[in-house]
């Protein structure tokens, strides 16, 4: 047995064996023997994709120029069998691999006589595929929610590196094992770029996917309603403590859940016009930056209700009927108030379908002020004051206090339930009008024995007049004149007289009294003569004649005194 050293690897050598005996030798046939090749140089992965690996190595040591050299490449992933290829090149591209998968690659040098070197190994991952449908949505003023779909051919050992940066510098990084994550600790109303990278293992990253989002801006504060009127409401608010020039405001007005209108503005106030009077509106303000909205700040308010129109108050002696026309817009109710001397007398609140109210139990002859207030929610709007008065009560029954031939003095009871000084009386007779505060009047320059119709009305505030009280009264007639006797007997006295102004309807009352003053006779006649009979002879009688009008109004009585004559004496024989 012979051993050769110092040979080159991966070479073919011709070997012969010569037998020697003394001076004799015998050479054997030539035998071809090869040395084992050296393993290739270190394996180097020059390029990785999601489905390929490029492997490169160096010529085995001391084998430069060696003929008939090739390389066997085998590779396998966990749980699969090995696949092999052969090449004479110092590089090889492994194709159709699974993404994000750990592969062990083995290369051996194959020399003459198919002798293989010791294997050289390396392990590496193919690149994972990127995530799909990456989205970012604002979650709050300091956080954003990221979501994506797992990569195609996802592996259970994948993780995801999430990186985020603002316009100038990186801000943070985190690694998650889910297909979503919240990114906290951000600045309000700020734009961030988010990158999600699939990681199969350390150093084995997929292609990064990018998205962009703003965080929510801060909401406004101190939202106020001001400058209310029937059709407009002004809103104002305070800007955020981190306000940015890129901010704008979306201001919305809604009624009963339905949007009326919205507007965008860059200033901290807005006035909505053309609203419905007396209606309830909800107002919201959101801060907007690049389409991203803050939380909404809301407030509600009513527009002022409209004022009623055509308000009217019509009185009787104890009531006031108030009517009005409904205003434009919404009304919840009406409050109707009546005042006397600036003191509230009464008020009532009515439903919005009522347009009339009668105040009862008022005092006659009083000035009242009426106001109708429109109510809508917490807001009210008062009408102009309407002033009117109740009618006065009529005066009481007239009474004649005194009469003369040329005057009548009458009085009457004051009206019920009315205060002195709050009314006067108007007296009418023969087309004449007298106004007085007294409850009596002396009518002068009248004709004697004449019937006069006298009407009295109470005159209250606003010159309102009561119903009339009318009475008919005569002036006194003139007394008779020239009353005298036209003949006296022991038992009779004939009286005659004149009436200076005799008028139709006059009569005369004739009264005769005894000397002791007791009444002897009283009779009424229609002519100017009367024979009084049945008297006692030689007695002094009082004769009184009084003129009477048709209603019995008496003139001043006229009296005369006469003796009846004596019967003549007779002498009896």
C-alpha cells in the first residue's frame, strides 16, 4: 500500500504499480484516481425577493483552473424535502420559492469521478410580501387607527413594524402581530405618514406600505348663541389653544333632526339668517383640517318668536275681549296680561291655537292696558300695549229735588262699583248738553208747567258713555191769580180765579178747611170756577186753589178766607 501526499484537490492522477524482483520489474496497467475537491468559498446571498434567492460563492481553494468542476446546490424549507440543481457557475438563482420562508441552502463542489466536497451551508428567508389595503383613520386628537389586510401567503410568525413621522422628523415605531393597531401620543390636527412593513424575521422585511392621516383637531370651546332675533342667530366660539392656520370650521344648523344648512368658515363666528321665528334649532361646530373633523360641539337655541298683529281690546262694563292675529313662525303659547294703573290685574296662558281671550270681573269705567306675549321655548316677545276702557255703569234713578216755574233741580244716585273722580255725568235736555261731576243739576230758564225729558249718562275714561237714564219732569205751573168769591150764602161760596198761562192738561185742586184747620173738602176741577156747598153759616173758611200739571206737579197754592153769611133772623109769634 502506498500513500501519496501533496496532491492537488479535485485532480485526476494516473497511477501505475511496478512489481520489482531483483533485477526484474513488471509495471501494472495505469489506474485513474481523483482527489476530492475542496468545498466552495463562503455562500453569499446577493439578492432576495419574495420568491427567489440569488446565491454566490467563490472558487474552492487551490482549485483555480481545475478542470471538470461543477457545483451541486440543494435547498429546503422547514418541513419540506430538498430540491437540487447543478451548475458550473459560481452563482445560482433559486426561483419559485415561497415568500417569507426560511430556506437552508447547501452547495458542494463536484470534481472528477463525481467526487463531492464537504458541503457549505447558509440559511436565509425570502422576503415577505407587503401588507394589503393599508388605511389610516383619525381616532382622537392624539391617536390614529391603522388597519390592513395580511400579506398574500401570510405566515404565522410574521410581525409588522409600524413607523410614523410628521412632516419633518420620525416620531415613533412599534411592532405588532395583528393586522391593526392604534398609534397614540400624537399631536392634535397634525398630518402623519405611517409605514407598515411585513417582517418575517430580523433582517427579512417586506416592501413597506405607506399611508397618511391627520389626527383629529381639537374641538372649539365656549360655543355661544348671541344677537337673537326672529330670523337670525349669531354663533361665536373660541379657537383651540393649538390653533393652526390650516384649520377651518364647519358650522351646521339643524331643525328637529334634519339639517337646514351648513357652511365653512375660517373665523370664529357665523350668523345664520332666514330662520323661522320661534323655532328650535341645533347648532354644531366642528374643526376641519384636510377633511378630518374634530368632535362636534353643539348647542341649541330658539329664534325669537314673532309679535302678534292686529291686537284689539273691546270692553263692556265688566269684561274686556282681546283678539289678535298669529305671528309668522312657530308659537308654543300666548300669555295675555291686563293691567290697571300699572298693576297687573290678571293674566292667562293659552295654547297656540287660541287667538281670543275674555277677561271677566273687571271694574266698570276703568282704563286697562292689554299685552299679548308670544312664547317659544324660553324666549318671549311682547306686543305693543293696547289701551282701552270698560264702559261706565249708568247713574241711578233720578229724583226731583226742587221745581220752580222756570227751573228743575234733579239728582240721581251715583253709579255702582265706580270710584269718585273717575267719571262725570252728561245731562241732555232740549238739545242742550251739560257736563258735571256732581250727581245733581239745576236746569234753568225753562217754561212753566212744561214737561221736560231729561237724560243722564255716566261719562267714563276715554269719554265712554254708559246706557242712558231718562226721566220726564214738569216745571211748576204758575199759581192762579185773582182768586175771589163770586157769591156767598150761608151755605155756599162761589170761587173764581184766573190762570195766567193756562195750558192743556192743567187742572186745579180746590181745598176748603174748617176754621179749626181740618179739611172739609178737596176736589180737582178743570175750569176756573167752583161753587163750594154744604158750609155752615157765619163760619170762617180757608179756600185754597192750586194749579196742577198733567202729572200732578203743583204750583204755589193761593189762599183766601171768607165767612159764610148768616141766615136772616125770624121772629116767632
